[in-house]
C-alpha cells in the first residue's frame, strides 16, 4: 500500500466531521505550499532581473523617497 492509499484508508475510517477537518487541513497545506512556491519564484525573478546591477550607482537618494504635500 502506497502513502496515498494509506491516507485514503485512514481518512475513510474517520467520522465525517473529522474528514471535514482533514480536508480543511489539506487545503491549508496546499495554499501554504502555493504561497511558498510563489515567493520563491518572485525572489528568483527579481534576482534575475537585477543581476549585474548590484554595483551600479543609484540616481536616487533617501531624500527622493520623502513625500511632500
């Protein structure tokens, strides 16, 4: 019996209310995994876009960040 079959068998033996809790937890883990993968992709994308620019002098200073009204 592989892991997926073992999980299905175990969950099937639980009362329906507990099966709902298991499903909620699985959906939480899936969402968490998707967010982690998205964050890794974003970091990679930014790093790739900025590659070679680490030592470039900036045209801006901290005073340029101030908002004035």
